[in-house]
C-alpha cells in the first residue's frame, strides 16, 4: 500500500494528514510514554487530557487533566476536553473504548511499536501530524545514536539468556515477540522462549525456565518488585544466577524514553559484565 507525501499511516494503516490549524490543536493521549514524547516534541501546551499513568514529564504533566486509566478511560470526561486528536495504543488501550471514541473524535491515532527502531516511525508520524518535524528529526537522530551504541555493546559481549518478570501471583514474563524483549536483545540479553501463545504468559514457580536463564530481571512495573522478591526467589526457588531489579520504564516505554532506555541498558550490560569479570578473577 502506498501513500502520498501528504499523509502518513499509523500502526493500523490509517492515513493521517498534517493538522491544518495548529492554533486549534487539542490532543488527548491515553499512552503514558507518548504523553511524555509529546512534551519532548514541544507539544505540551496542546495536550488537554491524559491517563493517571501518564506521569512524565514532572512537574509539567500535572497541569493536564486526568481521564481515568489506560484500560478504564472515562469516555465522557475525555470527550468533554474537546480533543481534535486522541492517541491510543494496541496493547495499552481497550478496542471497545477506541471504537467508541472513533465515532465522536475526528482523529484517532493508533500506535504499536514492536521493536526499538519503530520509534523513528513514531517520531515521524507525530512530527508530521502536529507540525513538529524539526523536533521529531532531532529525536530520531538521538535514537539512532543510542541504538548504535547499545548494539555495539551487544556485539562486543557474549550473549546471555534472561528471564524478565513483570508480575507476581501469578508469576508472569514476556514472550520474544514483545517490545521489551527487543529492547533487551539490543545489548545481548536474549529472553528465553516460553511455551505459551500469549505475549505475556504465566510461568509456574517450578518451571525450568527459571533455572535455565543466566540472569533474572524483576521489573519495577507493572508489578513493583523489591528486594524482598529477590530473597524469595533465592530461598523458595533456590535460584543461584544473578537476580536484580530493573527499571521497567526504561525497558518498556517507547517514544522519547526509549533513547534514555537504550543508554541505560548499554550501561547496565557493560557494568554487569565488568562485575562478573572482576568476581571471576577474585
């Protein structure tokens, strides 16, 4: 499918033209990482609605009215903000809510980055629609630099398998076809295949995958893991490989946060390799 230079498709292929009247622009964003990205694009003043999970950038985002959560949007409150555009995400928002909004809001922008490189297309899409091309180009350049640096680290160090836990009771992890898995792989941490069709499958406490992984990560979101959970895995599952907390925002948030996230992962991978080398010597 081809498009003219005047429109750019979103994640589900719907074409979007540049908004003709920037002075009337009003954006409702139901995706935390993209709310942060809109501010990075210089569009903070045009954001008129957000979810309660849209917490960055602080403190500027506090002035934007909340319209519920990502999966329990207050539709009436959102519509009352009179947005010209609503930004949603395939994974984070309910299709029923999006279908409802599509009937009354002129422009619904659907996003769905699957790998870190997709952030370049996201920047281009938002820059085009909202006449923020210069800022979008700047973020794309920063993304390209961060990707190259992260992949250089991954190429220099021996690969490691990893289990990335996102929830407890039940324990849940990620499949290989997720954005998080792709982010980890940029620096050489490869998630293990999970015997399940779900992208975020449950994993039993006695599943051998826990012991097969060379490293276990406990994410800070959506479940807020702490040091006590590391001790639990050590004592109840008898795990002996490295287990550590990891910043989930840096690994799972896309948009502008992906740039810092790639740098974070590169630094983390480098430091953990150096620590392992030092431990081996001593």
